[in-house]
């Protein structure tokens, strides 16, 4: 039975070495001794080298003729160059040259084995022939490296182009946002003045109505005043936020009593706190004393925090604490507002500091609000050299702590 075992392509000295090694292993597989297998493999390598002098590539086909009593390996050298004058290796190496069927073929046959070759040996020979040489593997690796390098360059170019596009889009967005902020900052007077006039005239008309005995008009006038005040507060937040973003918000530092300022704010928000059945506790102990900061912005931030706690707390307690810390020679004031309200999920805490955003949609539906108070308060604290942080637990309440430099 004639079985084709495989083909070895050889085009370099490394290929000659690989072919020699594989042929030697093939001969061993059919029972030849190490010395005889080495002689055969040397003969093959000499033939390959001679052919490579005539052509750039040699193809070595290996076949096995197997019978019940003996086996033999047939080697066929094939080249594009004429091989009629190829050396007769059989006279010295024991590999008789067979009849040529083509001027481009040389066949030699190994001396027959005394015993037939089993299936396992044939499989081993095929494994040897199919196993790629180091040179072949290096060529494949180099090809893969070149392919990967090409993909890398294409990817880097695509990333560079996309980054440039994103940079242009970001620049356009920032320019548009800056224009919006500058416009709103410039419109501060034009927006606030009409609202203040509406609120002021509604108060005057309500007072005149009471004095003239036209009390049936008072509730409607009070609604105008209340709605105008709410709209003015919203306009103020938007304008202040726009001023911060436009870099036009200035800090005016002065000396003031932090304890007195906290007490004034608490008196201002008592009605709002009591609206939901809450109580407000001042836990500033010991007293802080005089600090140097922007009193208007500190008061505005504290008002926002207490108002926020009042909105999300029912029949609970809202408390205010304060302390001073010194680090690296600089003093910082910390004022915290804690409540026993609904709390904020841990994964939603960062969202409350995003503009026009609240913890979730249900918060807006149930409690109202625009989502501007906390973002604005944080930006004001940062302008004053501090920050606004939050800790919360659902069902137990929240604590917002503002900090600001006081030197």
C-alpha cells in the first residue's frame, strides 16, 4: 500500500537543516538505527543543497510503500530547474536512485525495513512532517506582526481623527456654553428688575386692598406675590450659576460673626421648616466667633441647604453644626446641615450636584424643584476655597457639609 506522508518546501539553509531533521525522524520511525537514519538524512541534505544551487526552492515529497513483510520510504525531489545531472547518492549513502519520470524529478529509495511499519509509526511520521519549522514559524510570526502593526497604525489614525473631531465638538460646545453664560450674566439686571417690580406692586396692591376693605382681592394678590418670589428665586439661581460659569462671580470677603449669621438664617427659614412639621436645632457649640469670608454667599448656601432639608423631611429634625479646622497654616470653616428625611441612594449622591438633575424622576414629581440649588451651592463653596459634600442613607436622612476658607 502506497501512502503519501507529506511535502517539505525548502528555500534556505535553515530549511535544509529542518528537512534533514525531519527525514532523520522519519527513518527512525520505520525502525532504522540512529547512525543509519543520520546517514540518510545527510544524503538528503546534500541533495537539497545541490538543487538549491540550480534553483531557489526544492520540494521534497515523502511517500511510504508498506506491505505485510516490509516497508520503505520513497523521497522525491522536485525543482523547476533540470535535475538530470543530479548526483547518484545511492553508491555511497545506500539510497538507490530510481528511474526519472521527469527531468525535474529525482527519486531515491531507502533500503527496505525488515518488518512492516504500524499505523502509529505512520502517524508519527505525518506529525513530524506537518510540524512547522522554526523558520516557517518565524515567517508566520513576522507576517502576523506586520499585520498587527498595520492594524495598530490604522487604529491610531482612526483614534487621532476621532479625538480631533471630539476636540472640535468640545470646543464648539464650550464656546456655545460660554456665550450662553455671558448672555445670561449680562441679562441679570433686565430679568431681575421686572420680577422685583411685579413682587413689589403685588405687595402694595394687597396692602391697599386690605385698607380699602377689598379683602376678596387679597388672596389672588398674595398668589401673584408668591409666584413672583418663586420665579425670582429660580432666575437668581440660573443667573448666579451663569455668572460662575462665565467667570464673573466675584468674592467679597469681610469680617462677620458666623454664629449670628447662622441664627439669622434659622430665623428666616422657621416658617419653611415648620411647614412639614419639622424642628430646627442649632448645635453650634462652642461658638465659632468672627470669620473672614463672603457673608452673602455663605448665607445663600446655608439657606439652600436648610431649605433642601426641609423639603425632603417630614415631622423630623434638621440640625446645624459648625467647626473650624486648621491645615497647613490655613483656617477652614465647616457648616453641616443634617436631617432625618428620606435620604439618597448611594449611587445617586453624585447626581444631586449635577445641574438640572435630582436623585431620580420621582423626586421631581413628588417634591418639585429645578435641581439648581445644590450645584450652585457647591460652585459657590469652591469659589470661596472650599467644597460641598454629602453623606446619606435611604430612610435615615442626609448630611450636607459646606466648607470655605476664612483667612
